C-alpha cells in the first residue's frame, strides 16, 4: 500500500453513510465529517479535542466525492 494515505473514505452508500478504513481495516460508517474525525482520534491521529484537518491528501483519500459529499 506504499504511496497511499492511511485513511480512505469511500463513496456514500444509498443511506448516505461512507465506509472509513484506517490502514486497510474498516473502522466504521460515517454520516458526516464529525464522525470521520472521531474515527481518526480513536485511531491515534489526534489527541483529545485536537483539531484534525480532514483536507490532507497525505492523510485521507476521499473516494466518490470530497469531504463535503454526503447524501
């Protein structure tokens, strides 16, 4: 997986949820940016209330739309 960011957010499902993986492992279904940030905190990408920049291509690959694409 060299050259790929560690976090992938997949295209929205018909229900609007987006699958999120960290280093190839599914960590959950997100229904918005806040849930993506929460998954990243739990995975150790930030501590406590530390702000996470979800628009970092070296950290997150957004497939099927960007961080503003939700159904």
